[in-house]
């Protein structure tokens, strides 16, 4: 046996339902138990002391042959995949199937409400004229429930956007200097004419435009009016939104909360907040990041005070929690280049007399043992700071163990995407092993520049980075001869293929090509004894995969590998995001080819090639990269695993 409940509504009803939502609470659907209903829908009940107990026949209906409890009914939604899963998850009737005292009459009433609820849900997906059929089947032999509700859906034609009107109120409406911001909001509007209309897309488009409005100059902006007029018969939606900008804001003074040990002037210089400039959310976040990464604070939170009543000089409030003056950090790690690693860091945030910050580290792994310290001053008003450093290191470098030392001192500056430095440096290197190269030492004057132009410095999908190092110096061992050192590194990420739409989620589905190039040259007389730490070796996780760390160098006549004067590296990697069931995941697949060479003369550069495949995972702590590479020259496979992206 089965019951059929069919509901047919004219096409105008869905539009009315979309603008005025019908809210029916589950409890109101359950009828009061009068004699008639009780006799018609449930077996006789026996009461004892005012408590109601179901008859044994009801218990038999609610339990299967194994004695397990069954639901009052089950729900089966049938229709296209585009709507079936959504309705199965969100239909309100699903909430009541576990009630143990529902009879056929109550279920039929729930089905009437379910039809209205289904139409409401379909309207949020852009289907305003669906055909719905709800059927109630008796299924006494089922292990799930004694009754089954079948919802058959024919969603009909999806509604598309026919027209979009964006307007502005407040100072942004007629401010000539805000014209570019208005154009940016209109250009970035995601839900355009001709695209399917859904409630989620409508909400997202409004939210993105509002973020674009409040990101610069107008932090108190809001949506004054928004309207979606749906013509269900023509399957069209006309959209309009008015954005109220509120007053334009400028950065005022930096007000500190929670600082005790460090001076307000020093904190201001670290933050580099541009007081007097137009409000820019990104500049506020950059200042917050500079304070957070300085090491002086355990937590930093910057907010613009929009309640002060002075929008042209709005204070920025910094909530700070200072880090301890000194601390020791123990570290354990592992790299496929050098195996397990142990490290001990000592941090002193305010050295006596100097007031500089010092970070000292002892690190030990399979091939490298190092002890070093770096001291940094607080930046000046121009952003430049003094620094100095010293390091002792013993490492496997080519075929030999190299014991080296380094001293340096100079100035550097870090801005939003550009790092600059100039400094003096002293190096010495002693090679250990049979027929090892002679010891050497040198002093150099150095200049460095690094620019990062990625969309995300932590996990980029497009953009490029460029680093340049120039040095000129004299050897101090043997003949004192001049030499120069040049090193250039470039990495570019280029999206390839096609993607429908311009939103970030859609663009993230596109494949990418990552191209990497390195070149280096140490130019001087052949007799110049240049420390091997200033020359080049390559190979490993971040250079030429398929080869051991710093395993590619100049090969001498006796077969030993040493550092060389010229370096060349090229890499091509194809990255493809992994999409599962039309949803973008956090995983990517990659295919790559690397090639690198080191020699003492440019004409002797003979590349060694590595090819392989890998995967990427966008973990909460940064991208995890795992590659299986084959070294064409060594004819061996090698696994490379690393965490994070740095340039």
C-alpha cells in the first residue's frame, strides 16, 4: 500500500515564497491528540498513573527483526545531482524521522510542509518553478523505517541574472579621488548578467564588494540597500545594491596597550605605520605583521579606532603582549637533505648597553654542525637597521668536510615586498680530506636585493621573485688578489589553461607552471685562493632534485667533487590542483624536470638532470611538498620532502 500526496502550485507562488519565507515549526505540525486522531492514526494506548505507554504492536513496528530501533520514516530524494544532495541535507522533515509516536496522519501533514520547504530551498539555488511530487510508501519489511517518503524533483530552468545596478551613497559617491575604488568594486563584482542566480552567489558578491569598499579609506562602509527582483516566469533576476561609504579615514597616532619593557618610539619604528596617510587595511596588516615577526611580542593586534570622532586622524590601537626578555627554544627536525636535526636557540631581546636583539643557535644534523649568533638593532625612522653576525660551521661539501667561519656587519631594510642590505664580510674555509683544496680566507663588500611579487608569499599561485647578490673583495691567504662574486636567483609562477569566472576559488583550479633559474659567477685569477664557502655547489630539495645535498660541483681529475666558480640551474614544474567531485581540495600533483651544473669555466658547464613527480598539500602550517625524483646521471631515485615556501 502507499499514499500519494501531490501538490501543484502556479508559477507565481515560488516568487512569493522567495520574498516571504514560510516558517513552520515542527511542533506546530503535530496535531493535538484527540479521540478521533488517536483512533485513526495510532494503536490503543494504555495509561498507568498518568504516564503514557505504547502498546506492544507499536513497539513491533519500531523495531526490526534484530531488535534494533527503526526511524518513523525514511526520506529518499530523487532528481538531478545538482539539487538532490542539497535537498537531502537540508530538508526540515529530516529532523522528525526519529520521533517514535508519528502516525500516517502526522507524516502526511509533515509532507505538506516539506513541499513548501523544498521549494524554498530550491529557490536559493536559482530554481523558482520546480515540479515536486511527494509520495508516502508503506515499507514494513525495511530495516530502516516502516514508511518511506519519496521526493521527486524536476528543478526546471535555472534563473539567470539579467541586470546588475551598483550605486553609492556618502562621500565616495562624488569624490573624484575615489573613482578608481568605485571602478575596482564594479570590475570585481562576481555575479554578472548571464550568470546563474543563487542565494549564495548573491550573498558572496555583496560581501566581496563590501570588503573592497572597507579595505581602503572607508572602513565603516556598509550595504545600505540590496534587492533581488525575481521574475519566475521569465527565469530572470534583476539585482541592485547601494553601498554607503561613511567618512574617509586617515591613519592617526599609534596608541600602545600592554607595553612595559620596550620604548614606544622603538615600537613605532618597527611598525612603520604611515601616520597621516589614507586608511588602507593592507598597510594596517603589514604593520601588525612587522610587530608580530619582530620577536619582541607574543601577540599583536592592531585596530583602527572609528569611535574617536576624528576620521582624518583616527588613532590606531595596538594591543600587545610582550615576549620574555630571554628564552631558550629546543628544536627537533628532519630534512631529506641532511636527515634528523637538533637545535638549541637562545634569544635575548635587549642586550645590555646596545639594546639590540640577539639570536644565537647551535644546530646539529647528519652533515652540518653550526654555531652562530645574529644581532639586530631596532630600525630607524627610514626603516634601515644595523646588524652583525658570526658563525662557525662544519659541513660535508662535495667530497670533503669544510670547516668555516664567517663574520659580517652592515645595514639592511625590510619593506612590504623588498629586502635590501649592504655589509662587510670576512670568510675563512679549511677543507679536510685526502688531497683537499688549500685553506683560504677573504674579505668582501656585499650588496643584496630581493623582491617578492607573489599573490601570497606563504603559498603563491602566481607572481615572481628575484634575488641579486653582488660582492667585491680580496683574498687574504696566499697572494692578495681581487675577485668579484655575482649570484642571481629567479622564480616565476604562471597560471595556464582556462577557468570559467574570475573569482579566487575558480582561478585556484587552474594549472600552473613554476619556472626557476639560478646563476652565479666568481671571477678572479686562477691563482686566487677563494674560500669554498663563497663558491658554488648545488643539488638537493630546493635546487636539483634527484641528487644529494650539494652533491653537484666541479669534478677534479681524481674524481673528487669540489666547489666551483660558475653555477647554472634551471627547473620547470607543472602544478595541477586536485579536484574531487567538482570540489577543490588542498592537494596538488606536480611533474618536474631540474638541471644544474657547476664548473670552474663557463665552457665546462655540463648539466645533470633530475626528473620526477610529486604532490603538494596546503596544510594549516604551510605547504608540504613531497617529490620522488630520478637522477639521470646517478640512475637512482631520491625522495625529497620539505615544509613551507621561501624565497
